[in-house]
């Protein structure tokens, strides 16, 4: 009996333990699901509370900006045609609307240049319904930033955030006055950063968001979940004129630097490479013997500029700036434009397929001069693959008209529609300086360089287009 009991007890205990384990495992999924649901609900509640708290803190600092501009209508005759040289009609008032963000308690507001451009009056409406006359302190069309001042103190202000810390997937709130609906809040995520091909401003490094942005949102606040200003809402990509979930904001670091310079000097002081650059394309990458389609090609070096002092030459390809990979010319220009004047930076280059380094001391960008429109002439075109391209000698008179200091090169006097030259973007008034990296000093030299080119040969032209130097590859068919 004793032996049987000793044998039976452990077996019974094992069976009980097994049964308890099975029952506990059967109930585990349900308890795990309950715990997961509880955690999810708690996280959702925390996020909702954070969004509500952030919106409540930021809304008072976002304003409505109403502008008035004067436009003149042409007088028309009975046939509906403008008289042209006759006096214009009386100026008409046109009203516009946008948003702005109070960034200091003493009344400084940041907005977009296109919100207040050419405005003869600016009215600022606060969230508490107070209204003030606004004064445009200064504007910067190159970044689409403007600063407006109102005569008030003790105002609610949004703290600046660091836009370089933003990453794809971060939560953001867009606050503004779309369609005149004041203090509207939308919520979304950062869809992309570093967008530089939008075509809105000269200096672009946009934050792309899916938070709905509509007309009237321009100049409004893009804030992170902590309520810090990380961007100024500026534009949308849309076929309808309304939000389709693709909005763009100026990064706060760029906007803040522009604002500080505008307030201090009335203009934005930027760094300058002292050279013109262009993006690397697949054909250019092949011609310049690059390992990939990245970098910024130096197309011209200004005399006595920072690039020349650093030893840069035409045809160099800048691939890294202070160790950061240069994806395109716009990215490089943004970095140099935001660098302090006189600061030193390391450039990694590719020259004739070989790597080298250079030290660049950033100079101040010159102020732009107005450009003159070209006046084309006519001549005979060279043959394939430049068929359809008409060029002429660059005379001193023509060089002066184009704003050039030299008569070296040939001027494009016409481009046949549908030709290879037309397809690759050559335009009347372009000045061709080089053919396949060799100077085309005049029409005779140009002809001698072009004649040996075979029909399907990849040809590289260097042109000067109203002061901008570009490499243009043309491949015959």
C-alpha cells in the first residue's frame, strides 16, 4: 500500500500540474489580448491628451493676416483688345488672406513672403479677436519668408524647435486659417524631409507633411507634438487647389535664420560658394566618371571667390560637405547659404575621376543684379547630333546686351522645335562656352569641335544662361 501511495501521489500531482498548465495556457491569449488592449487604449488616450494640450497652447499664437494690394486693369476698346500705350485704368483693391505665427511677446510675426508681397496694408487678427495694423519689417523671396510687426506686448508666442531633429513618421500639427476658417488645427505625420525640387522658392529644404493644408494656411505654424515651431506652412501639391495630403513647410531652422537676418539688417545675409553648380544626371555621371548619380558639378568659378581660393576648378564634382553626402546642388547651396560668413569647411571632390579634398572659407553672397533679355541673331546650324541648333558669333554689342564681360563663345540664335537640341533644353540666348570640355572661343572653333562628332556620340556642352553656367549632355539617335 505504502509503495502504491508513493507511486500514485507523484502521478496525481503531475496530472494536476499538467491540467493547471493547460488551463492557464488556454486563458493566456485572452489575458494577453486584454493587456494589449489596455496598453493600446492608454497610449491612444495619452496621444490624444498631448495633441489637445499642444493645440490649446499654440492656437493663441497663430494669427490671421489680411492684406490689400493694388492692381491695375488695362483699358479695352470696343473690339475687346487692349489699347497698349494708352493709360491704364484706375487701381483696384484686391484682398488676400494668410496666416502668421507670433514668435516673440513684443509682436514679431513670421509668415510667408507671398502672403504680404506688394501689400499696401496689412491687418492682423489675433485668436482673442483683437485686431492690429501690421508693418512689414522685411521680406526674403528666396526662402519665401517675411516678418511682420504689430504694436503689442505680452503676446503668446510659439517656442522655436530644431527642425533638424524631425524624422519621417514624427507627429505634427498644422495650425492656420484655411479658407478663412480661423485657428484650424490638422494632424498628421512628417512624410519626407529635405524636399528641394518643389519650385516654390530659390532656397528649398521643405518638410513634407500629410496634415491637410489648404489656401489660407500659408504662413501658419507646423509644430511637433511638444508644441515647438518646426516649420512654416508654405505650399501644397495639388491638381485641385485643395489639400490632397501633400503639404510643404519651410524648416524652422531656415525660417528662424532668415528672420533674424531680416530683423537685424533688412535682408538675408547668406554664405556663397563663389561658383555655380548643377546636379549630376546619369549621362553626366558617366561623362565625369562618377561611381553614382550624386553630387554637385562645378560649372563656373568666380574670380577671387572662395571656390577659387579653395582650388576648385570647372568640372570638379563636390560629393561631400563636412563629411555629409551631397545629393544634389540644391542641398549643397542650402548648407553653404546657412553657414556663417568666414567659416571654414571641408569639401570632398572628384576631379577627372580621382578623389581629393579642399578647404573652403565661406564668403558672403553678392546681391543680384537685374538680367537683360537676349536678342538672338541667325546663322547656319551644325549637323547631327546638334541638328536644329542655330548659333552665331558673340559680338561685343551682343555680349553687352546679354550682360557678359567676355565675347568668348557662340550664342544660340535659334532652336528648331522637336530637335535634339530642343529636347535637351537648349534655348535661344544661351552662350555655348565649351564642347566636350574644350573651349569654343568663336564660331570657327565651335565648328571645328562639332564637325568630328559622330551621330550617336554623347556630346557635352557648357553654356552660360543669363549668368548661370550649366553642363548639357546631348546624345544622338
